[in-house]
């Protein structure tokens, strides 16, 4: 597999997501930002498997879970604001 290329893709995805939020192009609680974080973290975690960098893989897994939780709240929670 192309572990290095996938890792670069993940890194670029995370940096673009951060740049979009920092420049107020996307909402930090929105689906796009959280989806980009999940995809980027998953790509980085996958790219680290051959190196057996377990602490960093575990960290990326935590970022994935946080992002998925935020996405699920956004998708499955009713908007109570009027």
C-alpha cells in the first residue's frame, strides 16, 4: 500500500481543515470540519501502522472518536434553537 502518500493526504486534510476554521470559512462545530478531521486522523493512523507507532495511532483514534461524536450530535440531535 501507499502508506506514506496516505499519511501526507491525512496531514494536508487536517491542515486545510484548521486553515478553514482559522479563516472563518467553516464552522468548527460543523459537519465539514469534523468530517475532515475524522478522515485526516484516519489516514494518518493508517499510515503509521507499518511503523507500529501505537501511541500516535491511539491518539489519532481518539481524534476520530471525538470527531464522530461531534458528527453524530450534529446529525441526530434536534436543533432546539428557534
